[in-house]
């Protein structure tokens, strides 16, 4: 059958559909389990979770599904940001804080140990799949995970990054095209040079690495999944399509922005977090654009805007909220995850039958 290949076999899943790990509350245990129970691979986005939250969510997922699932974590970044850069950013953010009645947050240095603790939990809980973004981990971490039969998946935005992932020992690699919603996974050069569309990126990566390639970016339905497989990918990873699913924990303002969005709206910005990401254009992006190159790097800027974003959501002000979305919002639907997956399978079957 069209949906069976080495990747589905290695992951132990029926369909070549992966729900992207999306940090920030979108990937509830209910969503992850619903995708896995429907024959895809659900993934917990644990990037911003504490070790305790990560463990609890994994245990909840296990209660809801006996099928394979993944956990996605971030390779830690500890940038050298001066006090002066932080002060300037706080100055530019002051008007937003004043209107939302917020005070300046205290910035804690990101603990690199979060990553090590999350790895320990993934090992302890014997999570079937562990995926990474924002770089690659040390070889010995990959070795430890693989020793426990945990499948390891990396993220790349260029062929060069795919080769780095293969050489370090990843079992599979997600190729993130420029259409993708959320943060760019670029880690080996300027992001502007790594804005390659999915259609170009996938076949070139497939030609240069021997590990299975997973296509991501702009894929929302059966047409996209079949196209990705035709280009040589072993599966499609979808983010935006699942943000608006019924089980998603995304903020209602983000769901609405995607459901009503067009392909012209999702733009790349680093003003929310200090790292380029694709989200639906809004007032915060427009007002902060002039300072974009002077803001602190990720994750410092992310910490500086965190309360502004959560308070904006609480006060129902989507114009100041990050509204991550890929370039295909017109294809989004507010359905249960199981329906998104069964529709994809039916659509691919129809396309194949008509040929
Ligand atoms: C809301 C949102 C959050 C995301 N968070 C993560 C994340 O935590 N880790 C990760 O590897 N990718 C993350 N991504 C990117 C996805 O892995 C994937 O590359 C992207 O969703 C594919 O494009 P699409 O959104 O058009 O499907 C996120 C995407 C979205 C839309």
C-alpha cells in the first residue's frame, strides 16, 4: 500500500503522518494520543515544559494510547546578551506592558540542565520517539537513546544540516521547508539562506542522505502528503493543520486567526522570541519590526515578551499575540484529529484511484 514504507515500519505506525511537536500548550496529551490512535505519530511539544510537566504529560499520553508517540525537545541555547541590549528591549516593550498593566519581568538564565533532565525522563519513561530542533545533541546522548530503542529524529532546513543530522547518528530527519509555521529550525548559518521551499528541499535532501526524510512545511491534506511521498519523503510532519484541531490546546485567538487566515498573512519575524518564526502578521510584529535586528537573541527575547503574550491572550488582544502559522491556513479545519487523518487517507486513496 502507498502508506507503507521503511519509515512507518521503523516508527511502528500505520500512516506516514506525524503531528509536529509544538511547544507552548498546543500538543495536549489528548491531541498526541488521538493522532497516535488514528495511525499517525502524535508528538508532545515539550520545549517549554519543566521536567515535572514533561513527565506528567508523558504519563497522561500513555494512559490514553498504547501506540507509539514522540516527545520533541529543544537543543539549549545560551546566548551572551548584554544588560544594555535587555534594557533597550525593555524600553521598546514598555508601551505594551503599560497598556496591559504588567511590570518588567526578571530574566533568569536558561538552565542547560533542563535539556539533560528531559533526556533522563525520556529514557526513564521509554518514550518510543525523541525529536529535536534548534540543533543537534552530543553524540553520546543519541547513543544512549538508541541503546534503549528510542527512535531519534532531527530537524534540518538545508541539505547541509540534513547531512550533519545523519553524521551525528539521527535515525530520521525532518526537512523543514520555508512554508513552515513556528520557529525556523536553522542551526548552521543565517536563516535567510535556509529559506528553501518544501518542494525544492525534499528531493535534494533525499538525494544526499540515506536516512528517511520527513517533509514539513505547508502540508495540510492528502494532496500535500502524497506530494511529499512522491518527492521521496517517508512521511509528512504537519503543525498548522493540527493547531486548529479540536483536541489542540492552542489559544482560541490563534485558532481563529488560522481558520480565517490567508496565504498572504503568515510572515517571518523574530520580534516575539529573538528567533525567526512564521506567524500571522499582526500589530505587535509591525510595531516592533524597526527594532528587530537589535533585540536580544532567543531565548532572552522570548522570556521578555512571555507575559505580554499571555496577558494579551487573556485580555483577548490577538494583535499582540504570537499567531504561529504555516503558509497554508486556508486549508485548516476545526475538526477532531482523527477526522483530519481519515480525510487525508481517503483523499490520497481517491487521487490514486483516479489515475
Ligand atoms: C504553533 C507551532 C508550534 C511549533 N513548535 C515546534 C516545536 O516546539 N518543535 C519543533 O520541532 N517544531 C515546531 N513547529 C514547527 C513544526 O515542527 C513544523 O516544521 C511546521 O509546523 C510545518 O509546517 P506547517 O505548520 O505548515 O505544517 C511548530 C509549528 C507551529 C505551527
